[in-house]
C-alpha cells in the first residue's frame, strides 16, 4: 500500500535521508521516496499510515 505525504519542511537531500531512515526504522522493508523539491514523501510499507506519520514527526518533520 503506497501512501503519499506532504512534508513542508523537507528542505534538502539530508532531510530526505533522515525521513527515509525514520520510516525504515519501523519497517525495514519499506520503499521510501522523498523529494525535497516537491515536499512529497511516498511510502510503500506494511505498517499503518499513523505509524509512518509518527516516525516522520518523531524525526523532526511536519506532516501536512
């Protein structure tokens, strides 16, 4: 199941990497695509949307 998130404070490639690591920490098999230009994060994971949002938020980012 692929879920799209808008992350307004995703600013650079380091941010993309941080968000990717945060999601993979809760689901190591997740496919994560983060784009700082569009502020979009696409996640294909087996965990819930709420868990993914929490991981991104815990990493210091806002999910719109």
